C-alpha cells in the first residue's frame, strides 16, 4: 500500500506540470480584430472627400459638424433626424442647405462604404 501512495505523490506534480505546460487555448477572434473591408474603404473615401469639412476623431465643428459619436448621439446635429443607415445614405447623397450632395461624386457601393465607416465613429 505504501508504494501506491508514494507513486501517487510522485505522479501528481508531474501531471500538474504537464497540464500547466500546455499552450492556452487560442482566443476566438473578436469582432474588432476582424477588419471590415467596407469600413476601410469608407474611411479612405471619408479622408478624401469629407475630412475637409468634417472631423472624424472629434465632435467639434470644422466647416461642418464633427462626426465622432454620431451613431451614439442618435440624431443629426442640424436636422435632429434619427441616424439610421437610410438617413445617413440620404444625407450623403442629397446633402442639405449646408452640405453639397455627393450623389454624383460617389457610386452606390461607395455610399454604402461611407455609411459603414461613419457608423464606427
């Protein structure tokens, strides 16, 4: 009987060491780690077409309102209209009294990409 007890006492640290020596399980990719190509394209377009008038990293006004946090605010600064994919699309395409329309400057897919990006601000 003593042998069994001694063997278990010797084996326990070895088994414990083997368990802790294993690599931890791989983390499943989070949503933020997988880049969205539409957002990346939208950011590039925003930089070229919109950043002259709008801040992306601030809610402070440039020529037009800063867009950081637009989705969290829930309404547009000027119209107080609810921010949705459809209202963002209409705003980009048609502009308003203070913003020129981009309907002729952007293709439909580009507008979708821009909407995807603006929603991340």
